[in-house]
C-alpha cells in the first residue's frame, strides 16, 4: 500500500482482498473482515482506505459520508449504495427521527470506549450465529438496544466474555496477542480479545417467547416501514417505535415497577438522573423488554389495567414526547386529571367484533352516517368513555351514547343506515306553480304583506300555516325542501 503524507491527496488503489458484505452486516464488521482478508492490522487498513488515522474515534456504524463511501468503493470495489446498507442511518425516519454522528440516540447502544479500549460493549453477539456462519460477521441489528435475543435461534445474546467478563470487542483482536489469527477462519469474532477464551463454545440460555416475538415484530417493522400492533393491525413504524420507547420510560417508574412486580425486573437501575433504556445493562434491558412485551399484548386493555393499578395519570404517559400519535393519545387521555374533574364513567363495549373487524366495517361503510357510527365504535374501543370520544370527533354526547347503546344491545346491525338505497324525495311546501303564484302576489301587492296575510294564503293553498322563519324565506325568494331552508 502506498499513500502520500497528505491524507486528503491520498490515492487509493484496489485492495487484493475485498470480501463481499453479508446480508445485515455492520460496517465495522465488514472493515474487520477486510483487514483480515488483506493480512493487515485494522488501523492500517482504515487509514489507507479513508486517509483518517483517527477513523475509529467515532462510531462508524452510524453514518457513512458520501466522500468516505466513494473512497471505500475505490479501495474495495463495493458499490457505495451497498455500503450505505451497512450503517444505521438507513433507519432514519423509521427507528428514530434522525441520526447524528455523536450523542445518545434512542434504540442505539453507545460504544462507551476510550480510544480502542472498551469500557462497555456497544455490540452484542450470538455464539450460535458466529459458529454456524460460513463467513462469520456481526449483525447491524446487534447494535440496537431492543435486540436482546437472537431472532434466529431464540437464545439470549451476550455482550461480554463468559470467562473474564471483558466487553465484546473483536476490533482489538488485531493488536497483537501472540496468536496467529490469519490461520483461523472464525477470527476475529470467535475469541475474547482479553483472555483468549473461545466465545462460540458458550451455551446460551433460551430467551423468553414473548420477548422473541416482540423483537421479531420490531425487526420486521424496520424492513416494512409499518409495525404490527395488537388491536390496531399496523401502525407507522416511527410512531410505533416512539411509543414503545415511551412505554419503556413508563415501565421504569417506581409505581409501574410495583404494579408489575410479578414480572422480572432489571437487577440494577442506573443512577443517572435522566437515565434511558440504553443506559441499562444487557440483563436489565432484557427484563424491561419482557415487561414491555407483556404490556403491549391485547392492546390497550392490559396496558390500561397496569396504569390504573399504578395510579398513574396522563402526564408521565406522554412526558417528553414531541409528537403523540393519535392512537396512543386516545389511550393516554383516559387518565387525564383535567383540573381535578371526576373520572369519566366507563361503559364497557360488548365484544361483538374485534378492533380490526370494526376498522374494516368503518372503511367499507356505504353511507356517510354508517361510516360515522363505525368511527364512533372504533374510537370507543380505544377509549371507552363517551364524552372524550364525542369531543375528539366533534359529535354530540347524545349521538355517541345512542350509538354505543344500540351497538351493545343489537350488535353491528344497529349501525346500518335504514335509508341505505332509498331515494330521498323532495318535501316542498309548494309546487313550482304555487311558488310562481306566491311570487306574483308578493310583487303585485302595493304594500308589504304581513306574515298573517302570507300565512292565510298558505293555509288556503296547502292547509298549513308555516312558521315565521319559513315565511321569511319565501318572502325573500327562497323555497323549502328536505335539504333545509335555502335561498335561490
């Protein structure tokens, strides 16, 4: 390898060894494998490819600038577009709103290192995956804080050596430990950089089934852009991840810890004032995720019951949320104190249909009135209180009350529009000839006709005496129909 003293003017030539990135691999993992493929130390390879001797000062799995991606493409032949799939910035707008080069970010494990040395692992590993891989590599998902079990094997992930408990740091395996790593295909990921213990010989414990299921749904949501949610079908991925992170903050509260005392809890809580989920140890995150998986099942009933048992109000449920999704807000709103008012009376909804079936009826409603009634019932499944639903939809309390009462008593048939398919006929007081005659009478009268005189004329024509408002409409040149009083 040859380069000039000026790193910006450095010319990069194609490396002899340039392994292809594996599906789901992280950028740091690929760079480590590239260094081993060329029998060079990692720091030498990255300095040659990037021109930056301090390349590893920052978290390189976060972002990849266009300049760096071009240099890596020139040195390895891997397309820039493929390299961008190795960094976490691809999940901006899905897992988080945006990703900065530095600073704490929700759902992302901090590296917590000083130079090359790690005080805490920012990446986990699965011994079974590393042992079974044809080309062992680190997954980008192992950098995410909610990933605590292997989605493939359903076993608990590890973040340190089981023997010496040193943080998992495979990038240190090229700094010289007296071991010829180039003769071992599993290196540099299969052994501890501190004591040399093999990491693939560890027997991992089986993960909690509810945690495995929730984690798999979250990973599918990253790829699909929508998150599966009990009771709602699907929600936008970023909204779902924002709410899940908020629920973890709720789970950490002392009141909720007491309400969920029958479930595993984190063995130790960080003492930092503004602690977040990412500050917890792996064991702590695994316990909190298990509690989260319990709360989001059968949404929103199980969560609402836990909040009531913890005597929480709306404020901690939405604290520090810049944007509150409407489907979460309707659940949180039922715990609003609203200046000390008494709690709304809750009328349970008879479970004739599931929430998804109600949403399907709402979307397929053939008339406006049916759609409005099904909308009321759907919102009522999220927040079973009539006044908040009426206020949210801009309807009267009486309409919501009647709709819920009829639905509970007679089921879906009660929401049908009885006028469906019926042609509405005009209900005019006067026909066209009578309206012309009235117009001629008003125009030909030398004096303004009184309401009494007009009422007498109407009574002679149709046998009814209209009210003063109707007479006023006809006097100014209007008519009266089933659509209401209107002016021509």
